């Protein structure tokens, strides 16, 4: 099983880097997806093991195509790259903020997933993990929840884009079920990353969230698909 290969997008920092490190520890050859080659090389050095740089800008179709051409077989794809362009509620948001959020958090996931599907289909146990957000849950957003009680409709662009990602997760899972591809989404919780202002000081350990993504990447063949985990 030491010939397994994984790709983690946005893996040069934050949760993505910890996911890449966790998969390396499990014996994977891991492509560290990074749009910045220098930062990607630094992450590869820090992760060690069989980590490899893959220059990949998920928002650039040409970059995605070139990266996919370099990978012959892929066992795990972790769509981790994401942005939160604004903390504003919808009434104070600009259309451009929504465009940026959806281009990276939704459209790019489709582009990357479809580009790497041929490689995933060569795997005997293909897995796709989409990094979502608990704030994307419509149920949690309309019922009491200690993380974000009703009446806090901020980050509208980010949260709605992650809700769309949850829908995509289900649609991909249903579409690819007969091929044995398991597709799930993970809400990592507020972590000490630069995604949200102040989170570096107040967020939880990114490694803990990464461990959840690694578990979904290692699901057995009778494991769940099309589900949302927190």
C-alpha cells in the first residue's frame, strides 16, 4: 500500500499543509498543491517524507490542466484551497466578493476534480475530500448552535459558496457511486489559520482538523459517501 498517491490543493500552509503531512505519515506520495512555487518548496521541505511540489493555481484553467497532465494515477484528492474575501453580511457585500468566493470555492473545485478524474479512476479505492465549513450548514445557521447562533449572517460570500460546495459533494458522490469513488465534505471548525481575521490567535489546532480529512481519505470501501462531517 506504499504506492498510494494523493493531491492536496492549497497545501503550502494551514490545514492543507497538515493534511499533506498526515497523508505522508500514512505512507502516501503526496503532491503539495501550491500556486506559489517558492512557498510550495518550503512546505515540501517542512513536511518531508515523500512530499512533492505540484505547482497548481486552482483558479487558472491552464495551470490545472498542466498539473493534471503530470499525475498518472491518484488515490486521494483533497480540495482544500479556499478563500473568504469578506466578513460582511449579504446586504453589505459586493458582487465581486461573491464572484471571487465562488470562483475559488466552487468553480475551481469542479475544474480540479474533473481534470483529475481520469487519474482517480485508475485507483482501486479513489477518495475525494472537500474542505467545507460548518457555517455552510443551513440547519446549523437556523437553529441554536454555540459556534454561530442565529442573527450572525456575516461572511455571506464564503458561507454560501461552501453551501454550494456541500451540494456539489452530494452530486459528485451520486454520480460516481457506481465507480467506487467516495466523495465527502469536512467542516474543520475555526482553526488557527489566516482564513478568518483573528483566527490565528483564537482558532483551534489545524492538525486536529487535518486528522479528520485524513480519516475520510482512508475510508474503507463500505464507508460513507456524499456526507458532511464536522
